[in-house]
């Protein structure tokens, strides 16, 4: 089973493009893992999938008594390694768990890289579209909820008036205090 140079390049470039798309979304959201990390993870996953599918099969044919080809072993190795990365970027704070979405996205990115490396382009494309729609829809929903909450607070409390500059032209004169206001005729 051989793979052409053009096919190798297209798989690696597609994995890179997927990493850029996901990394840009995380970078735009000011998350800790950005474009470079996402590209490296997708590219490495794709590379290992290609090696496990085609490289080991080639070795098995050349050395039939010494090597067995089992692509699942390398795929499991990728996912185990990604699990450690995900654990490293997730942490608990008093406000809650941080980084869990980025960890889940990195796990998905590794799976997409494996998918591309194994040549399942349609599966990768559909999964990517669904994941991007999920992330965009989640952002839109969060923004809508924030705006709705802000409108409700404005209706119940009214606008807050804050004096930013002194009313009188003499800036050395302090504004009236409550006690001074009571003393005025």
C-alpha cells in the first residue's frame, strides 16, 4: 500500500488548515492555547496517522517476520499524549474550572489530524463544520444572554449618573457635602 507525495502534502496541509481555524478561534477568545499549538497538534496527529497506516505496513512487507503493523497502537498513543496536554491546560480556580473547552478542542483536533492522516477527508470536513458551528453558536448565545441581562438590570435599576467633572469652574472648591447642603438657605 503506497501513498503519493501529493497525497502526503495534501493531508499535511489540510491538517495545518484545520489547526489554523481552531487556533484562530481560541486566540480570538483570548484562550491560553493559540494557533501555533493547534497547528502543531493537528500536524503531529496527521503525521503519526500516516506513519502508522503506511510506514509500518511498508516495514511489514520488507521484514515480514520482525514487524507487525497495527495503526491503532499509534492512534492510542496520540490520544494518550493529548490527554496529558489537556490535563496540563485545565485547572481549578475559585470561580470554577478553566481551560476545559480548550482541552476538549485539542482532543478533537488530535482526532481530526488522525482522520486526515488516515484519509477520511469527508468525515473530517463534516466534523470540523459541526464543531465550528458549535463554537460560534455558543459565543452568540453567551453574548445574547449578557445583553439580555444588561437590559433587565437597566430597566430595574435605571441608569446610574456619575459626575466625572466638577460642576463649578473653580476646581479648588470642593463640591457640597450632605451637611453643607442642609446648611444652605
